[in-house]
């Protein structure tokens, strides 16, 4: 694995290797000294053309816990505002010795373009490209789900296991969500059954060809007894127009309200009797796609998702850069 660009291209064995490595990294983050010398002397560049809190800070924490040097680049206040191209920016960073470039960009395919170019020899990690994909978010979601799924089935450790038989419902703005796309491909690779619930205006064209079951009613989707419910933020900044009448109408029909929470509270993880779980990639719009009670429910795994994000990104950087270092040593 040279780069991490998409979960659609991520093989089953590679996905499990990342998740199992993330479990090892999670153990490091629980220690008093949260450091490994794995990437000492390596440089990780966070190249962010879009605003981010969780993802950028998570990648920064991950790289630092592996003892890498970190360069944080924000398009705002940089030469990008003066018209510098992505190519020129990357070549400048490459000249400074970047070993890995974590890129978030508004253009779909930007990470793949960088990986395929001769602008840099660095490993490329896609931290979100437009509405295309966000692979590390899907991996941290899978890590979170796998722990509950394994525990519900009496396994002492989730290592080496997948999500075969799990039913995951993804609700909301599928159209603009790179999280939904990355989760769909990864969850399917790991053996899960995926359901979407959204208004017709927030479903992509051709979604009926995707390997997922669609629902135009959230209540009907919940009646299908999912093991996990993932709420998506309504991405108003990407809409530029009205995709539904009002926020209140969206909440009434598509939000995880207190009333729907009472339905979710009765759902279980398969036949185990353990409670179903609620996820959200953040940031949350409390009172819109998720009620305060649902956000703070014992079934919610939102803070676990954030913590798992650091472990997953540590695993990705470790696997990419350790492998590239071994290849250099044998060349």
C-alpha cells in the first residue's frame, strides 16, 4: 500500500491490517507516555485547502505520537491566496523533505492526482476530496463499530474480525457526503449490509446502482432493525440552494428526534440483546439531524469516534511510511 486515497480501492486484507494496527496504536494512546519512535526523522505535511478541526488535529496528534516532524499548511494566509497552483505548492513542500502529504481539498480527485503525479515522492493520504471520499473517517467508523460488534458476540478482542452480518443505516445528506461514500465501500468490503435513508433531493444520481438499500422514510428504515445508525450533517455550505423546505421540516422527517431515539433504544446488535449504536462524523448540528438526548445517549459513540480517529491515522501513517522506509532500505 503506497497511498491511501479511497476505500473503494482498499482491499479486504489491507483494511483489516489497518484496523488491527489501529488497535495496537489505541493501546499506545492509553499509556502515560503516548509516544512511539516509529517515524522519528520523517516529516508529515498536513496540506489543508478546506477548514477542518477534527481531521487536521487528529492527523497532527497521530504524527506527533509516532515522533514525526509535522508541518501544518493552511491555504488561508499562504501563497495559494496569491494564485499559487497545487503543483507548485506540493513541489515546494517536497523540496522541504515531505515524506507524507495529508491533503484535504475541495476538488474531487485531487488526492489521486497528486499521488499519480511526479510532483512529489511522498506518500499521499486523502483527508477528504470534495464530495468524493474520506477514507480515514470510514476506517475510524469501522474501528468503532467493530469493537461493539465483537463485544456483543462475546469476543475478547476485535482483532482479525470483520463486520459480516452487521446492518448499518446512514441517514441524511448522502448527496454531498464523502463520509457516506467511503463508509459504503468499506462497510461492504468488511461484510456489512448498508442502508441509506434520505430525502430524494439529497440522494446522488445513480444511487440505485450502489450496493445499498435505499429508504425514503427514516421511520421505515428504523423498522428494518439496523445494528447501527449513522447521522450525517446537512452540508448547507455545499448546497447553494434549497434541497428541503426548512430545517424544522428536515428534523421532523429525517432527524433522530427524542421520539425516534426511543425506537433506537429498543434496537439490538443482531440477536445478541446488546443495544444498537449511534454514530456521527461531526460536527453535529444538535436539534437538526440529531437531538441533544440522542447525541448524549449511552448508545452514542461520538467521542469514541474522535479517539479512534487518532489511532486509525497513526496506523495509516505507520504502515505507509514504515513500508516506504523498508522499500528504500532494500533498493
